[in-house]
C-alpha cells in the first residue's frame, strides 16, 4: 500500500518529504490547514495541527523530521551520525524561524520592527546560514541527501516568500543554482501565488 502524505504544495516541510520520496510511490492529500473542514480533519490526524503528516497503514507520523527518520529506517536513504543530526537541527531551526516570520507577516505583524521575538528569528536564520557556508560549497553541492534537500527547500521557499534576501548571500544563491534544474524540484515547485 502506498504512503499517504497530508500536506500542501506551499509548505517547505512538506516539500522536503516529497523530494525525498522521488522514487517511492505515495499519494499527496492536499489540505488547506488554516480554514474549513481540512483544519478540523488535520486536528484529528495530528493534535499539533501541522503538516506534513505521513500515514503508512496503521502508522501515522507527525513532523517532517520524524517522517524522515521513519522513512530512512525503512528505505535506508543515508547513514546518520550525531553531527548529521545536529546539522539537520540547525536547518530545522532556520525553517521554523522562517515559518514563524511568515505567519507573523500574514497576521499583519510588522517584521521590520525590532521586536525581540522577530530579531531572534532573523538572527537564528543568519546564524544557521553562516554556519552552513562550508556545507553549501562542499558536501551540499556533492550530495543530494536529506540535508541538501532540506536546505534547498528552505532557501527557495524563504526567498520566494521574502523572508530572506539572497542578494548578500552568494553562497546560498550558488547552492540553489547548482541544484535548481533537478526534475523533482520542478515537479514540486512552490506555487508563486
Ligand atoms: N516541526 C514541524 C513543522 C511543520 C510546520 O510548521 N508546518 C507548517 C506549514 S509550513 C504548519 O503546519 N503550520 C500550521 C501551524 O503551525 O498552525 C515539521 O517539521 O513538520
């Protein structure tokens, strides 16, 4: 039985799982998580009310990191040591900060103002992108694994949504350019609207 992935085509967390599943059959069930019946249904699937959610027969897995671990244990995509886990935690930290800023923007909160919470999110993103510089010009170019997939999905989403500017980040720009022509990235492109 194919996996069922609940998510949206706009979420970077969902996209990284869709890219990971490039060679594996799954059904994407699209949800509008913020309104209507879908938001009620999501709550029944996942009390945290977040996407993605993966259903594999009797197993329902919340959280994209957990979904990766679950799929990795079944399909052996890559070996993970503690440094790899740390690196994913750094990328996840930037993604979570980016989504927090995006939700604030959507709620009409001015993220240009120097609110402490806003500053903390921006500083976290900068700190992670600084930390990942050597990854972006080394392993991240050579390997197409969950780390590079996650970073790509974050950078692409965050620049499209105006959360980060790539103007002063040539390393990020070069990393995106290096991978952008992959077929799976075209197939999972984030809708611009
Ligand atoms: N840690 C979660 C974060 C997922 C997440 O933030 N998803 C967003 C969509 S991009 C969401 O569901 N937001 C709804 C909300 O937080 O209310 C994961 O990795 O799956």
